[in-house]
């Protein structure tokens, strides 16, 4: 909407100039976004002016209008690229065209990506490394390399004077909101932050672990990520990350299944009831309609993965195979699994899935493959499977 130019001062002369993408409904062609998302960009005004990250290219005009409401575009001295992904770096070329003297501040790993993806000439780049500073006059920016949260080139930027930490995707959430700060958004926030963490950070949890230490060492008073709300209570998101990365796994299993005629689903129900009776919470997902973000979020603290996939033309049903692709991508902390399946004449899905899960480093606790819908005896075997998984989960947690 032309004419509307909301900006928010998050610290003295440090402004949010980001945009809300209220109507985006799918991110990365994979994850449903019930509340849309936002792309956060920040303007730091000292004697010199720095812009930290830009926005999705669809919103470049809105970003330029917001900056222009606070300073002349030609006065931008630095554009800091914490992350080269187009949802944040996609408007860099627009901004740099309006600010001919501006340098792009980035890590050495980011330079070739900025060149190829965003058309920035090397002469306009200023490569920084861990601990480097830029004095703006009245404000000091410090750079903290934090690779692989999300891409290899990522870094954090601090405004030392105000203890603001621009953390890029780290600590982000897909959540469009008319209010900016975490306390204003309320309880709805952390579930979204957790889904975001699960999809973007959990696959490279060792790097997330290192990045969390680096973020803590900055002792931020404000955490300003590149998606979703700004935390003026940084402990809230830092302790959540601590728990998600390092906390104990729960007495919980995620069950992923598909069933054409209901046979595999009957096994799923029997296994779930059995786990429940043993005090283990099971979160079932029918893969035909499941949201990968929801699956990922439940994987953060689950102890086991249970896969139910019938045989189709000698192979696991392709929708069931998609669960294996998702597990390969998400790399959850749970490393034990069970497989159950139904077939019509000769089966085969279980053996193929077992080999694939082995390859992903899973310990297979149990398998069950039956012909057609389960008989009473086969249902009893499913109940036994549930008991076995429950015992293993309890033992692994020392309870
Ligand atoms: C398109 C199609 C292909 C199938 N291919 C096989 C197969 O290769 N081998 C087999 O043993 N059963 C095969 N079946 C039979 C199913 O695996 C069997 O009906 C099973 O009980 C279905 O489980 P569900 O009710 O959980 O979907 C096939 C069924 C369909 C519909
Ligand atoms: Fe990203
Ligand atoms: Fe992002």
C-alpha cells in the first residue's frame, strides 16, 4: 500500500525497516505458512549509515520507501549481508543502485555467492571476518562469523553500543505480525520459532550449537532476527534454543504413515494405543495430509520415529518414501525407529525401508509386515511392538 511506511525504532537510532508478507502460504515450496512471514531489514544511523540485510525482491519498493522516510538513500555507506539467501539479499542490487557509494559487507564465503546470485561487483565488496569492526561514528558494528545457520556464508552483526544482535535466520520465525516485539506477540510466538528452528537449524545441529554459544557470548539485550518478531527479552529465545539443541528428548514418538485401504492404519492405531498405555506420547501423521513443518517441530524432542508404509509394486508406497526423504533432510536427534507395513501378495517395503534407515544411522527397534488387514494375532503383535518401543524409550531416558 503506497504511502504507508511503518518503521520501528528498536534501539536509539536503530530502526526496523522490514516488511510483512501476510499472504505467503508456502515457504521453499515445502512448508505451509498459516500466518505468512516477514523479512526484517534494519537501519543503523550513526555519522555513517548501515543497512543490515534487505528483503525479498517482491518487496524492494517498500523497503526503499521505508529507508527514505528515515534517511536519504544516497547516504547509505554500508549494506551488511548476514545471509545471501534471496529472501534477505534479494533487494541488495536495488539498494546498492540507489546508494552508489555503499559497500557490501560480507564474509569471504559470501563474496562469490553475492557476485553470482545478486550481481554485486567485487570492487563494491568489503570482506569481514570474525571480530572485525566498523565504526559508523556514534555506533559500532561488530561481525561474528556463524557459518551454516542457514547457508555456509552466514554471520551475525552486533551494534555494540546498544547490545543489539542481528542474528539472520538464527532465532527467526515465520510469523507476520502487526506488532514487532516478542512480548507484544505473546504465546503464539515460540511454537512458530520452534517449527522454524526444526526446519532450518536442526538439520545442521552441530553448527546451531556453535552459533548459540557465539550468540550467548554477545550478551545481547535485543535479538533482531531476519524473520518474525524482535526479542527484547532475548533469554526467552536463547533458552528455548538451548532446550531444543541440547535438552533431553521427551518420552515421545513421531509416527509417520500412509495407508490406502486402512490395513497399515489399523497397525498404526494398535501401536499408538499400546505406547499410550505405557505412558509414551505418540504424535501420528498421516503423510497424505501432514504439514512437514508440524512433523519437523515434533521431531525436535522425540525419542523415536515409527514408519508405517504399505508395499506398492514391490516398493514402499511413494508417499511413505517421502517421509524418508524428510528424515534425511531434517536429521532429527532421535536415532531409533520401527517399521510396520501391509502387503497383498509378497511385500518388500519393510526391507527396503530398513536399508534406507540403516543408511541414515537409525537403530531399528522392531519391524512388522503383515498380509492385508491385521488379524487379532497380528494386532497383538502390533501391541507388542508398542511395548517394545516404549520400554526402549524409557530405558534410554533412564526412567
Ligand atoms: C497400486 C497397488 C500396488 C500394489 N503393489 C503391491 C506389491 O507390489 N506387492 C504386494 O505385496 N502388495 C501390493 N499391493 C497390495 C497392498 O500392499 C495391500 O493391499 C496392502 O494391504 C495395503 O495396505 P493399506 O491398506 O495400509 O494401504 C499393491 C496395492 C496397490 C493398490
Ligand atoms: Fe535462509
Ligand atoms: Fe530466511
